[in-house]
C-alpha cells in the first residue's frame, strides 16, 4: 500500500525530497521540552546532574539523533562502504592529529592529503563497522509515494539542464532585465 502523506523526491520516489534547508532533520519541539524528556528518561533531578550527564553522554545523544534522522530519511544501503558512514562529515580530513591518552600527547600523520591539525582525546577503539550494523536498505517501513497518475510520474522538473533565460540585477526587488 502506498502513502500520499509521505513527501518524496520527484525522481527517486523512495527517497525524501531534496531540500537544502534542513526541514527534514529539524525537530521543532522546544528545547525546554527536549531537555525535560532527557531529564525524565535518565532520572536527573538538578542542573548539576544534567550538565554532568550531557558532558558524559553528549556524543551518544548526538549519535542517537543521527540514527533517528537516518531511519526517517535515508533511502539506500550505505553507499560508501566501511570507511565512512552517515555520521561522517563533509569536511576535509586533518593532515596531522594530536592524539592523547590522558597522560601523553603525540602528533600523528592522519592523512597526507589533509589540511591542518586535529585533536583526538583519550584514544579508544573506533567503531569501524558503523555501516555493517545498518539494515541492508532504507527506509524500512515507509511506502513509495504514488499519489500521481502513472503518466504524471515522468513529468518532473529536471535539475541537470537549467537554462538561463535572462539576467536580473542582484537587488531585493529583482530589478529590470539586463541586456546580455
């Protein structure tokens, strides 16, 4: 059974829409509500306990939110392989890393093609199989959006053949057309 209540991409119907504004990943609940949920779930009674909890479990909370966002929005198996996962950023890797174990620090070559110096505090075994723990395909419980007629499925605005039809001045009102 297909759903008309799930928005989808106009080319890949099993994927979420391509929106660069982050609305698919934004939680619109107030921060007070979210903080109260975290406090209630973890039996935290005062602000000192809450601050300590966030300092000790901040990465786990962020990973949990990433997993929830991926459960709702990822639309395929891990495409990159075991080297990178959905948790990796798009930033250029560091060339060198300051690696500390709590008592000593040393500078280690991280990536010869990288840029800058990063820090890795308190070394511990990294999870190399982040993608292997994911299901084989996403989404697991969302139906394809087939609300349009069969012939209308091919009528979409492509993004690869954009043509400039006229130049406008870069002012808030749009301005008059420029001669090209």
